[in-house]
C-alpha cells in the first residue's frame, strides 16, 4: 500500500472514530502521530525558500499598456522528465516556451474539469432523490463576462 493510500485509510478511520464529517487535516495529523505515524523530516530551508520565490513569481501582475487589463508576468514551464519547473517572463518568452506553458495550464484545467464531472456524476448517482447537480464546463461565457466586467477599482470609486 502506498503512503497516500495509508494516509487515506487514516483519514477514513479518523472520520469513523470521531463522527466528524468536515475534517481539519491538522487534527488528522495529530491523530496519526498519536497512532505512531512518523513526523515528516524538516523541510530543506533552500527548498522552502525556492517555493516562496515560486509563489512570489506566480503572484506578480502587470497591466497591459493598451488595454489596462492585468496579466501574470511569470509563467511556469515544466521541464520534461522531472519535477523541475523553470519560470519565464511573458514579456521575454519566445513563442514555443510560452505556448508550452499556456498549454500546460490548459491541460490542468481539463484535468480539473474531468475530475469535477466524475465527482458530480458520482454525487448525483448516490443521491437519486435529490435534484441533480449540473456544473457547466463550457467556461467561454464566464471568461468573457469577467474580462468585460468593471474593474474592482471602478466599482469602489
């Protein structure tokens, strides 16, 4: 059994023993430690700092000189064959790298949509007496509405 499968089993056991349905994972971790689960090794400080830099890079926003709309400056670029990710600046990135980065993000959205549909289908199948939950996956109109919505600053003023 993989480590994550063991952890999933402990989560189910915690729910069964406590009767809690909305689970705080910190409480589950405390429960697991009491059962003898080993605490994780401390994080490598350099790795932790690199993750903080990645978060900072992901959050950097500039505004388009023509439209005034915000855009993310830094984009993650997966490196084939590993966990390594490089970061590219959208204003300097050549088309092939930018395309790879954007397509990677699109694939993440597709994966999220697929799992969302499986989760929705399952809930609907085990709750036949309830009104089915329908989650539209075509986000085209939603994106266009948000692109054309008033800026937050305009709404406040």
